[in-house]
């Protein structure tokens, strides 16, 4: 049996109930821990692209994982999700048809 190759997923998240609208992202509670966690996911090549959708309370991530369960499990470890600053809205398989994401 061969190992399942990673698939791409588009993940949208929204601000949670503990998000303080009057503060910028970098001044939200647990910012440093969240930023370090997300940078670790990028270093692991789990998160390939990500950032806020301008003018909305949403964030888009393009991630590489074997399945949706892996996406949920890895993102659940984020301090912002655990503390109600961010919650996952949708995890959808994504088929990259145009362009490239660079070398793996």
C-alpha cells in the first residue's frame, strides 16, 4: 500500500466572539503565540499561502494535508482557535488549475 499524497485545501476562518474589533490583529490577545504557531505551519509546508481577506472578518489559508481531519486537527492547536479569537468556517478540497505553488 502506498502512502496517500497530500491534497490541497482552501480553509476559510472568521473572527470569533473574543476578537476585539477596536484592536489591530497584532494587538489581539495571544498574538505572539498565534503568529509563532502559524509560522511553524508554514515552515512545515502545511500552510502554503494565507492571510486576511481585505475588508472582511475572514482569513483564507491554502493548506496541504492528507485529508480534512488532518486540517482540523492541526488548526485546532492554534491558541486563537482555542481561545475564541478565530474559528474555522469551511474546509474545502481545492484543485489548483492555474499557476504553481513552487517546489515542494
